[in-house]
C-alpha cells in the first residue's frame, strides 16, 4: 500500500524557480551586453499605414528580411506564420520586412501565404537594410529580446526548430 501511495503522490525533486531567477535564466539565452537594436524606423505596411518598430518594444521580435522572388524566403514563411500564431499570446511579434518589393507585389503575396504578422516595405529605405545587414542575401532574420537588444542573427534560411528554441528562451 505504501508503494502505491508513493507512486501516486507527486514528487518535487527540485524547488520552484523564483521569478527573478527565471528571468535571469531567460536573459542568459543571449549575451547580457548584446547591442541595442535600432528601433527608430517607421516603415509602411501593405495597406500603406506607417508602422514604428519602437511600438513593438517589450515583445520578443523576429525581424525577417525577405523578398517575394526568394525561394528560401517563401519556404520560411509557413514556419513564421505558425510561430506567430503559437507564441503571440506570450509576447512574440514576427515582423516581415520586404527588402525590394513594391506594395503591389507584396499585398497579394501576403494573402496567398496567409501571413498573420505585419509585413513592412523597406524599398526606398536602405538605412534599415544597412543597420541590420549588410543584406547580401535573403532571407536574413534578426531576433530581438524584450529589452530591445539583438539576441541573434541568421543569414540565410533558419529552421523552425532553431528559431523556436531561441524564441522560447526569450519569452
């Protein structure tokens, strides 16, 4: 009878992690001295509305630089859509930044791929590409933690699993 009770009783092998310690663990996912992301950019979305990157501070941001003609970019989008849907409630914000497409090309693309995150236009705004680049290849993805510091950069395609691991450590 004692064995049955031991099996049924919950066992806590480790003490609960205090909130401050949990935040320290999350902060250690990337360098505490990571460089600040420049969030002063205002770009237009596919509807022509200006969007300030600074408005997303306090969230974990995934800036994904892409183009409609880029095959690996198109392959990444379903994973980004899935991650946005899964972690938005926990504070994730994926932001697509089209490097060279006009709105007329971006708008139908957003609908076709059912993109559920803001898609912004960098065409004519090379300073954002210079700041987060150099953009010698797309896709390029920048992960920014809640305090506005750059936690990771991925040049070329990144797997959903790798990005999800990185994101979960920051949420």
